[in-house]
């Protein structure tokens, strides 16, 4: 299951319908449908420790996998030059 915090939902909407559809589809097909979602994406370090990032085209999605609910919680979605700011 993919869950977006309110700020991430606003960010994906602001990206436009075509990009939003591409990102949501990729998250559902590559991450949520995976037997082991931890095998996808890269762990982040520093102030973003505990989160993962997934590359989808020119955009990055930052989130974490919540084990107890088997949920991928998306906290940030933006173009790669802006996502970590």
C-alpha cells in the first residue's frame, strides 16, 4: 500500500497530471507490488536517515517503509534538483 502525507499529495498534484500519473503508477507497480519493497530504492543518510529515495524519471520520491502496516509512506516528491531541500 502506498500512502502519501498531505504535503507529498500536494507536491504530486503540482507536478501536473502526466507526471503525477507516471509517478503513482511506478510506485504502485515497482514498490507496492514488490514482494520485498526494501530491495528497491536507496537508503538516505544525514538528516534524511531512515528514509529511502526512489528515482522515477527526473523526479525523486522520498519515503519510508513502515513494517508494521507494510506501507510505503511518501513524504516528499519533487524534481531531483529540489527534492532534498
